[in-house]
C-alpha cells in the first residue's frame, strides 16, 4: 500500500459524512473518480464514499438525514446533505458476471483493499481519507504520473465482468490524454465482440463522453487505432474502411478521412464530432465511376449518409433533438458554399432559424475541406465571412423565416387564397424575399402575390 498526502481538499459536507462514520466506529473513504480528478487538478463532479458499515448500519448513523435507499441490493445508500446526494457504499466484492454486465451477487467485506480490487482501472482504484491522504494498493498513483490506463488485476477478467469497460478505457484515454497499457489494449481487442451484450444506452453515454473530450487529435488517433472496437458497436462504418480512394480530394480511405475531420473539430462539442464521424458514411453505398467525366463519384452521399446515421442514432437511443441536429449537419455538409447573404439565409431557413446549428455547419464544412488535398489557408477567411454575414442578418433582423415575413395566412385569405394555396403562397414569398426579388414590405408583398396563380 502507498499512502501519500496529496493535499486533496474535500467539501465540508463530505468530510462531515466521513467523520460521522468514523465516530460510529467504521472506516470511511472517498473513492474512485473524485480522488483521480483531484490529483489531476480536474473538476470533480461526484464524491463517492466507501465504508466498512453495512447499508443498515449506514442508515442508522445518518438517521437524522434524509436517506434515499436506491441501491441497497448493491450496498449503496444515498445520504442527502442539503441539495447534494452523496452515495455511500459498503466495502464489497462482486460475484460472477454471467451476463457480462452486472454482478450476479455482491458480498460485503471489511477490507478496503478487497473493495478496490474489484474496480476497473488502477487510476480509479484510489481512495482518500478525510485529511487528504491517498491510499493506493494497485499502482494508480504511478499510472497517473505516467499517464497510463491499466486494468486492476487481469485485463481479460475485468472486461469479461463488464464489457462496457472496453469503451470506458477508450473514454478515459480520450478525456485524460493517457495511453492504454499494452496488455489492457490487447484484452480490449480480444474481447471486443462482447460489447454486443452492453445496453445501447450505456454505449451512447460512453460515446458522448469520448466525443466531447478536449483533445480532438488524441480522439482521432483512438478512433483510428481502435477501429475494430468501434465497428462492433457501429458496423455501418466497416464499408468506409475499404480501399476506395477519392483521387480528386483525398489520398486516404474514407474512414481515415472521417477521423481526420473529427480531429479538425477543435470545438468541444460531441454533437458536432459525431456528425463529423458520420458525415461521409454514405459514400461507400453511393460509389460509382462516371465514364463521361472519367472520375469516381459519390452522388447524393450526403442524403444517403443522413439515412444511415439516422438508423445508427435511433439504435443507440439518442434523443429526437440530438438526432435532428446531427442529421441536419450531415445532410447539408456537402452543399456548395456561397459566401453571400442569399446562401446564408437559405441555410437559416433549412435550419429553422437556429443560428447555433448553422454555425456548427460552418465548422463542419471547414473541418471537411481542411482534409482535402488542395485546401488553401485562404479558405479560412471564407468561413469567417459566413459568420460575419450571419451576424449582420441577425443584427438587422432580416427575414429568413415565415415568422419574419411581413404578411401572414390571414393576409392571404383576404386576397382570396384558401387551403394549400396559403402555405404555397407564403413559402413562395419567403423565397422571393430571401432571393432579393422583392423587399419584405407588407404592401409590396401583397401586390406581388396577387399577380401569381396558385
């Protein structure tokens, strides 16, 4: 055991909980991610406590507190301290994982060392007492120092217990910028097929955390290095790994291009990076050779890619809003870019006036062209100009949606239109305003539409 004073400063309510357990005759420590992140100087979101007290004993110690007994079968009691809920779990070892996801049973033990032995990675098998002293039985401090992700004990056993740990290793590597230790990496690849047993919701959570990491370069490396793991959960990526090369744009396979575009997304936004990862996923199924133009083509790959991505996202249980945003970005990533007000307004209309989503499209398009063979640095200015044009449109409250049009359905009824004619007329007028054929003026729009037939 290594005992070091890392001067970890715990919240006062956490210290109070530890002290109450100790005063009642039990051992108690903060454990896991809170210790790891405190040592690394990262923001700590949750402080989990482990103790030698059984759940019943814990509830007796905190009988004057509000208690939420949400995980008693696993030895966990949630104690409320004000608005904060602190999980307190009894020292335990896990039984067999017959489904590769959950322990069939848990056994309460009196040893912190035994409890830490069941944890996934050494950097998560650290404990901390109320004074900030770190307890390390399995080399976690050394691995933090050397920036290594390594399993506690035998890697194959850890991943056989819970296959999600394979993705957790990738996620921690992405978030922390740590390398994955050789034996741990080998076991991940060996047992990759067991990821089929993991619920899609748990997979989605890990993907989002990985895609939302700070270092896009390291993320891109991991997506390439562990492509065989990614294709277990997203088999639709496999065709992108075939040796189809776009001679006119890229010297690499499509999958490598996808990862390069992810690398070019420096914005820490998981939605945007997922869109980048899938943006050309429709190319293999639209591959063709144009005899007349003597070149490889991928006509409508953006439309097909949006369809494929939609099915992936539905399978992984993404929300309706998340799916909508990702699909929009994929669908319009390949539209020819025009640096003018008309083009930006048209896109605003397609994006239902959502300026933030449109700005993400600019980021995605730039990230995409940056991986083209013939990319020139002056193209950066083009996308800066698009943002400037968008700013001007918004600042001047220019018209780009039906809500901003100077006429409405009632006005169309007043000139004798009805039913479907009304919608067609309003959309016709909106397009005319966006295309600068006419001003967004009530009287001018009425006179203009009267000359048309619907």
